[in-house]
C-alpha cells in the first residue's frame, strides 16, 4: 500500500508565556492510501497536535511530517479538515457555503457548481441549496460541512471530532455516511475522537495514544469482518465487544504509565 501520510520521529514542543510544553515526543506513524485511522487517548495526549502537524498548521520541533510524498510545510487543498463545529457562514446559503473551498482556490465555474450540487444531493441535502444554515439541523449542517470539505477533492480528510456535538442517533447516521462516502471515493482519513466505540466501528486501524508526553501506546488493526461493514453494523457484531475491551485496556494502561500533567 502506498504511504500517504508519515510522521517520522516527530516531537512537538509548544512554547508560550507559561514556558515550554512537550506535546508529543518521538512519534512515528505511517498511513496508507485509502486507510481510515483513528487517534484515541485521554485529554492532552496530543491528538489535535498530531492532526495540526499533518495539516501543516504546526511545524514539528523535531522530525518530519510527510503528506503525499512531500514534507508538509503549510496547509494544502489536498488535505481537507472537518471539525466539531461546522463553521458555516450564517449569511451564505448552503450552496454558497459548500462552494467556499473551491472559491478560495479560485475555482468558480458552472461545472464546479454542478459538482457541489451533485455532492449535496448524494449526501441527502438536495433541495437545501438556497436555504440558510440556521434553517438546518445540526446533522444537516455537519453534512454540508462534509460537502464543503469533499468539494475540493482532497486526498486526505483530517477529522477532528466531527460527530461529538451531535445527538446519538444523528451521530450514528453520520458515521455511516462518512464511512461509505470516503470508502466509495478511496479517501484516506485520520479521525480524532474521544469515543472508543466510534473509533473501533469506523477504522481500519486505531492508534491509542498515552499522555505526558504524547506517544503511541498501541496500534490495533481492526478485524477484516468489522472493517467491511458500515459502522452501525460493525457495532452489532459479536467480536465488536472484544475489540472495544482491548482498546479500553490499552487506554487505561497508557494513562496509568503517564506521569502527572
Ligand atoms: N497552543 C498551546 N500552547 C501550549 N500548550 C499546548 C497548546 N496546545 C496544546 N498544548 C498542550 O499540548 C498537549 C497536547 O494537547 P492536544 O490538544 O494536542 O491534546 P489532545 O489529545 O487533542 O487533547 P483533547 O482531547 O483535550 O482535545 C497538552 O498538554 C496541551 O496542554
């Protein structure tokens, strides 16, 4: 499998008024094209830092981050970001919001608009094009944010807790939608989540991080039978509970080994 993302012996130290804070230390990880990898771990173990390093929003203090074979130096349209909040502009229609990434890249053609309309339709938002964000539910707004991210055709999606603000049943529906949409397009994804079950249900691999300093505690490859199913179906399989327990144990032992923050 072609390696699409790579962290090579990466250390990141934040320096601020309060002094230096070692966020992640000597972390190495490779992610292949088409893989769905989740990062889980207790608060402060460096999940968002890793995502920001991959996105080119931070530069590592030591080591190198690669995306699509090149060292990451700045944000790139090939890496799309989706966050807990949808950040739709309240004064723009859903169609205008969904097109914004393309516009920022200087693409404003009728074909681009047709492409965005098609994506809105595929993600169940047909008919909402001229509506304003406040007229949509949280789940619909998050789907519009997904369309905006997909519209620029990124190779990689960096997902920072995109489902955590949603009600449980909307969250489950959206997990399935994101899973099938990304799989159908062969996209690579890195998901940051606090939810172990979500990570287990959605991923090909789950990276369990430990804190103080942030480092990899364990990496789990999900059983093939679970990987092939939509997340809501994977959650119902008998082996799912065993996978969840393994992740939970790794998380607990990482926390126990970590020092005081
Ligand atoms: N801008 C910053 N300045 C100083 N320290 C920071 C900054 N951002 C994060 N840190 C520290 O770096 C460490 C890792 O933070 P990070 O936000 O990456 O963890 P996280 O696993 O995403 O946490 P959470 O689950 O709470 O979002 C923490 O100790 C945090 O306090």
